[in-house]
C-alpha cells in the first residue's frame, strides 16, 4: 500500500470531557476485551439500528471501520491472489465525491480501480442514482456513499436510499453507507442502511455527533455473517480487540443516548439557524442548506480579492479563522467546508464575520 497524508480537521460537536459526561471510571480489569466488542455496547448499538448484536463489530473509530472494509474487500497492489480474495486488478469501487478523505484515500493507497460519482451544487449535492448504476461494472465490488453527506450536510431521501439498496442488490455489489453524522438530523431520520438488506454495510462512530473522538470507538454493521467474520479477522490482525476503557465509556454514553442527543440536536439547530441567517445576508456566498450533521459547504459567487490562495491565507493568518478548502474534497477552492458544531456560538459568529471580512479584504 502507498500511504499519503490526508487532511484531518475538526468537524464534530464540541468535545466532551469525562466530567461533562458525569462519568467516573471504575477499577476496570485491563484484559484483552471481547474481540467483537463489549456485548452490552453492541446491544445498545444494535437496538438503535434494528439489527442483532451479532451484526455489530466495534472498531477503532469510523476510520478503522472504513480501513477494514476497504482493505478486506478491495484488495491491493502486490497482493498475491488467493481463491476468493480481491486484488487491485480485479476489484472496482464506485464512490460518491466529494467525500470524507478516508473513503477516497484508502482505496487509492490500495491501488483499487475507482469510478467517482461527482455530486453538484446545482443538483443539491444529491447523487445521481442512474449514474451510479451505469458506473457499476462486472468487477465492481463496492458502491460507497455518505449519508448525511460529508462535507455538505445533505441527505438522501428515504426513497433514494431504498432505490440505491435495490440497485446494488440487483447488480450483486456491496453498498457501503458512511453514517457518521446520522445521529444529528434536521429531517426525519433515515433507517440504518444495513438494516435494509444483508449486502449493505453501515459505518458510524461516537466521534462526530457525540463529540468524543478521543476514545476511538466506531462500528461496522452488516447482517451478512460471512462479511462479519472477514471484518472480525481483519480487526484481530490490526488490533486483536478494542480498549476496555474506551468501550466502557462508549457504553455509558450510549446508555444516555436520548438525553445526550436531545440536547445536542437542539443546540445544533440553533447554530444552523445562525449560519442560515448569515448566508442569507452574505451576498458573496451561496449554499445548499444541510439536513443533517454539523458541516456545510458554502460556495463563493465570485473569486475574492487577490485570488483564492490569498483569501485562505489572510483568513487564517489575519483573522484567525480556519475552514476546509474545496481541494480537500476534490473540488475548486471556491467551495469551503464550514463546521458549526465544534466552536462555541460566540466563536462561530466571530468566524463567520471573519469570513465575510476576508472575502472583501484586499490584503495579501
């Protein structure tokens, strides 16, 4: 595999602390944990997803889950082909772009043949299902989407998700749905995709919606028992098991799921309203309003003074404000990802004011 550094940026709700969660870590025995993950933790995840706990594998964050899926299903350069295994030469990926970096960079590192389905501002950042279907080839192994979408915060409709499940079923390919932002939704929440069919794989974590990326707990859900065994084998080779402490904290957090998410949901609605009010008055920007998550992807209506590079430089160095430029996601830097979940409300409002100033400032 050929690794390259990728952009990693803050894009979650405000980070929680042990104290803010009301937790006191007990005198845990620091043994090898259950390889699939703590049973009670998997049961909590399964009950929300409408699957069984045997359909859940705990991983090191969503990033760990995506790595396991890509490396086990897409193969790689230099891997000797064994019966039933995939290699870069005989596996093909269809992936919606822009996307979270791991969904793009890990297949690239493997050397997998990839077809990108680019969503557009004009289409409301909705994937074209006909284009996805047309991209599926005889050697396609996996179709990969995010919902809610990263970096735009848009979501597929229930009808579109159901149709995508049907398309991939009919064509005999796996469907990966990265649901990292699913727990914060401003429209009726979609079902966990993996609950809809046994060829569907869902990935999620506690990093984004719950604001605890530091414990590195994510999960893979699939009702396909053979896939689960493969994913477990991959996890065992990578880490054997997860952290006893991390999974204990995750269990306590998910035991309070409704209480924690209820407060977070209300706060994120209020912050989204602040962003909406700002963009409605900002004549230099336009957007597609998010329906989930804590990020949005505004577009500049015209290039700012002294060009795009100068804009991002003065935004950071002069105004102390940081956003994710469009090239991180394979698009023009006239787009940028704005996260409104992590800073305080005051910091968010100050950051939006700084963006408006930097768009007009003619300093280099």
